[in-house]
C-alpha cells in the first residue's frame, strides 16, 4: 500500500516505536491519539499536559514533523505554547 494516509500513519507508528524507551507516555499517545492528521490528547493536570506536549513535539520534530494549531480549554496550557502555534 502506498497511499499518503497509510504512509503518514506508518511514519507516526514507527516514530512512536523508536522512542518508546526514552518517552514511553509520549510514544503511547502518538500511537493512539492521532485521528487522521489531528492529535487529540490531554493530561490529568496542566503540568502533565505541558510535559506531554513537549515530549510529543520532541519526537515529531526529530522527523521534521511540526505540531501546530494547538487549542485547549486551559489558558495556562496555552501560555506554554508558542503564540504562532495556537489555533
């Protein structure tokens, strides 16, 4: 199979597998919390969500993928995101 959606999902799964030891939680959400090209996740606390966003971004940045258009119901979380990346 060579369709673009298949390849995109495969790349995300591969990145998650490659980083499972270093970033176990981030790898898990990369594998499970994407719907097509939308990342939908969260945390029990703002601090947990911020840490998760940093780890997921780090993994994806390593393959030149950039998460953007962040949104949240937490103003404190949004303060941790670059203004240009907020939806």
